[in-house]
C-alpha cells in the first residue's frame, strides 16, 4: 500500500468517508473506528478508577455537609440551655437555696423554664466520669438546675450572674460557651479535613486521567501524527479524545455518585436500627441521621458532572500539548 493510500485510509477511518473498492466494485462506506475506544481494557480500567474516586470524593463531601449541619444543630441546642450549680455550703439550707435560685430564674426575662434536678439526678450526671454503683451520699455533690432559654429573647446572663451571686453565693451559672467553642472548633476541623481529603482525591483522579490520556496518545501516536500530517485540525483530534474521555468520565462519575447515594441511604437505614445502641447514639450525635437532603444529593450529582467535565478537559489539554510539540 502506498503512502497516499495509507493516509487516505487513515483519514477515512476517522472521518467516515467512502472508500473505493480495490476490485473496482461499487463504493461502500467505510466503517468508522473510534480513535480512543471506550470499551477497551484501558477504558474500562479508567471507568473503575473514576468511579472509585468519585465515590470517595462524594463521601468526603457528604461527611463535611453532615458534620456542618449537625454542628449547627448541636450549637443551637446547647445555646438554648444553661445550667446552674448550687454547691452545698456549711450552714446553708440546700433546698431553700434551690427554691430561691429557681424563683430568680423564673422571674428573669428570657428564661422559659427552670427545672430543679433531684439529688439522685444530679449524682447520675457524675456516673460517666466516676462510674456506676458509687455511694455519693457522703460527698458534697452540687445540685443542678437546668435552664431553658428563649432564643428570641436571650437574658442578660451577666446581670443574672450578679443577682444570683448576691442572693445565693453558692450558685454558679454556666452558659456552656466553652462547650460551644469546642463544638465549633471540632466541626470546623472535621470539615477542613474532609475538604483536604476531597482535594487529594480529585488531584489523584486528575493524575490518573492524565496518565490514561498520555497512554492513549502513545498507543495511537502514529495515527495522531498521520492525521496531523494530512491536515486534520488540532481541534478535531483533541475533540475526538475529549469526546471519548468525557464518555468514560460520565460513566465512571455517575456510577461512583450513584454508589455514594446508595451508601448514604443504606447508612441511614442501618443507623435507624442501631439508634438505641451506644454506638448508634454516638454516630447520630456526630453525623445526625445521615440525611443530607435534596441539596446534598444535588451536590453529589453536580460533583459527578464536574468530574466528568474535568476528565474531558484534561484529556483535551494533554492532546493539545502533544500536538503543539509536533509542530
């Protein structure tokens, strides 16, 4: 076969032109062949890699979203409550002090409710730190008053603290601000780690796509160079790679995104069954009920689409770079 015939055959292969029959028979259309086949072993491997990376990236994004939403709920609940400790002092009547503090609290603007804990309930709060079965009757255990605050009209805690100190010097009010700060710091740390993991996953996927594109260019190097010689525009060659890798990216990204959505549904169902266990309570406290809502699913689908577009863009950029080197 002459060089001209070879070039014509290659050009027809990718442009779908009609080829003359060597025996002089009637022309028949040449079957077009893909420059980058999507059903090759390399293509299927890339789909698997993209699916895994998308799955992990979606879980990282979902974890950040769940913790952020749970943190808002934690802080909202914690900020709607305060507590008053009434310490036993020699010469003072504990029950009288409790009633006096409760009366002051109930008269304070912004306080919805003041609940006095019994001695047994107050001692029960120490069980997680001191263990079960201890006799605390001989210890000067403080009594607790749980205060429900009105979120729309928060009381002046500084003035309330001074009033309680003058009325009952053994009463101390705690607005949980230290606990709220720690919750905020923890949630921000978890979101930051999730974001970092997400960036690393996307970066690793970009490296995998770039490697696969370079491998495809190397495999089809002679064909690419011949197309370049016969005058095929760089945009035509790059678009062919982009179209094929975009198809691979879409397939892998939506498989991974769908698997992430299915995993979250499964986790939500399992969490409902484990809710009564200690581990289930901790998981629900950390991540809520694993419900990310419509906006969460929209984020995962947007992420899958973005990964597919990133796959196509990277492949096109790498092919353009290779063609520019050919001159």
